């Protein structure tokens, strides 16, 4: 059973380390370029350090569970600006909770939902049909599956493939399974494919959650990295369904400064949504989580208020995607994503391609299969793909992409999907 697996089963980098560990790259191929991890390499504004230093006296205080007023106010004001929310939809005092990044919040939000389900539902969610269900896209962020395993729920992986625009169609899931669901994850723009849900899709999922009585966690950590059009947000969709607390029913959204402001080490984000769900998340974080230190919140508040550095970040990533478009052309099914900073490239055999790239080009990427679950028929929707993070400066990104093309596009066919070498790539795993 999937819900009895080790958490490490779903950790892509553990598997990647096993794949590449005994295959060091040839030094003749140049310095390693690590395009595997979505860790921004551009620097945050200098004022981050200034704000932390100015608030240094508060390092001696434990973080307040609900955070400082200035931080929550900055988060609420940003939400209203970014998503044109109606006045009063979000209460900065009751509807926003500071988090040490989104990963921790997503994990603990499911823990809170499972606790609430165990205490308050008393069998109304069809326990006799099986364990509680957690819905997630396939491919998925490993924290989603890890959290489901941690609470003893059954992860249900819903395909997010080219055929459905790389977004899961939760409405297609068997209603009996939906009735067992207690929680659902949606990442928009998605990781790794970069697909963004529109208002209709977001609103449809909210309505589905209300109809089947489960919580939806909207992971919007890539929402500020996009091309021409800012992706829609779940709070926008919620505002169309009602007003006040009723509009936030079954809804949590998660945002982080890691990608928006290039500060993954700051560990600073927030959740917003239903006051009932925020209270539940706050309760489990008080028991087993970590608050956000006061100096970090001081820096975070200024980052949420300031937009010029975010615009510079978007220009940085747009330049990288322009390079990718020029160097890849129509190879490997390349398409500019709606948001985020990943390429999701069809190379025929992602695992073999990742090994070949490391050995022959010193470029590290993630096999798509490591971010996906294989279905009952033996099909893994990520098997053909690799994920490539365009996080370095333009010069390094260009060099990495040139190496990828040199190694994987041996036939030079820029009109193909880059799959003609798939048998040779598969043989590389045996060599």
C-alpha cells in the first residue's frame, strides 16, 4: 500500500543521488552545472540584511505564533494588490499565518486536517471504504506524498500530463474516492511543468471540495515568476463565490519569499484562508512546528511591500527562457511555461538522459519519473521527461543548455522531440 511506504520513497533527490553517486562526471566536460534543484542563484536586495540587523535585539525572543502585526499587514496588503481582492475578504489578524516557507506549512496543514477529521467526522467520510484519501497531481512535489504517508492517508495521484494541459482534473476522480478525500493539493503554476490554472479551474476545484467535504491547499509559491501574464490565484476565484468567511470555506493558499524574492534560506512565507483552517494549522505548528523569528519577519515585511526586486527577478528568468527558446527550438517538446523557472523536457527516457548528461556533460537534472508515481498499469507519466531548473545567470544557463543539446540531440533534428536516441540512452543505464 502506498500509504505504508517510507517517506524517502517519494524523495526525488535521494533517488537521484543513488543514480549518479557512482558515476562522477568527466572533468574534461567542464565544471558541474547543477540544474536539478529549484534554488534561486540571483541575490536578494541588500535591505534584507539591513532589516535583520536593525531588528537583531529580538533574536532573544521566541517567535509569536501568529507573527508580528507588521508582517501580517504586509502579507495582506500584498494579497490585495496582487489579486485585486475585495476589501474585507482577508482579515490580517485572523486569516493570515506566518510560516517558515511553504513546505513546512503544506506538511502541517495536512496534519491539521487529518487531526480534525479524526476528531470531528466520526465516520461520516466512509471509513468502511478505506483509509482517508489525499489528492495530489502526478507529477507531484514530494512533500505532498510525504505528508500523506505521515498521517496514514492514501495518496491518490491524478495525472497532470500534456493531454490535460499539465494540470490534474480532480473532477474526473471516482466520486466514491472523492467522498473519502480529506485534503487536496494543487500547485499553480505547477512544479515541474509550469502550467497555471485559470479562474474557472480554480473555482471548480473549490466547489468540488465543498461538495465532497475536503480541504484544498493551493500551493502558489511560483506565482510571481511568469512571462507576460500574472497567473490567477485561488483567492480571486474564492471571491467570485461569495463574500467574507463563506468565500474562504475549505480553502488555504500558501505563498513564500523563496522564489519571489530569491531568499530560500530566509524561510519566510505565509498561509491565508479560512479562519477555521488557519486556527487548526496554528494549533499543530504550536505543538511541533517552528515560528518565524522576529528579525526574519521584519525583513519579510519589507520584501512583501517592495516590488522592484520582483520585477528584476522576472526579467532575470525571462532572459533564461529566451535563451532556452533560442537554443532548444522545437527539441524535446520545449514550450515556455505559464510560470515558474523549470523546463519539462521530453527526452524519451528521463532516467537514462539524466545519467548520460551527468557522465558526459557534468549537467545534473532530475529524471521526471522521480517526481511521479507509477500507476496500476505500470505507466509513469514522467518517464520520458527531465526537469531542468533555469536558476543560474544567463551565461551559466546558456552553457548548461548547450551541453544538454550537444549530448542529447545527437541526430541534430531540431523538429523532433529529441527521442531518437532513446535506445542508446537506455543502454547507458547498463553501462
